[in-house]
C-alpha cells in the first residue's frame, strides 16, 4: 500500500497530467450501472463467491459486493464485471497474513 505522503504526490501528479488517479495509485475503481451491474478495475483476485455475496481482493484491502442473483459476467487479470441485483458495496480492511 502507498503511504499518505506518496499517495498525495501521486494524486497531485494525476491532476497535473489529467490522468485518472487509479492509473498511478493502483486503487480499485468501481463503476455501477444502477443496480444491474458493477465493474471493478484493479482487483487482485476473487476470494469468495455466492449468488448473494462476493469478495474481491485489491491492493487497498477487500471489496464486498452483496445482492441477489449475482453472477460474474467476465473476469480477467485486473477487471471483473458482476451482474445481478447489486444491493451493497463495502470496502473492507486487508486480511492479516
């Protein structure tokens, strides 16, 4: 994870260069289309999946997605599309190793 000082530097550089911060910081980027689908960039893998809940690992921690009839539309090395009825998205702390 980036430290607060480094994060601020990258955030400023992002603004100056007009580049989205997720490009430099490798933070999760979540895009919701209503409750019908969710696209998450910069994930590090699927940790848990049920049709009502899934957990994705990121460099910043874990992302919990809750809903009904959830399905993975596609998943690749850094991006995933979740379809179904998205009811909640929560950012959780990273797991202790």
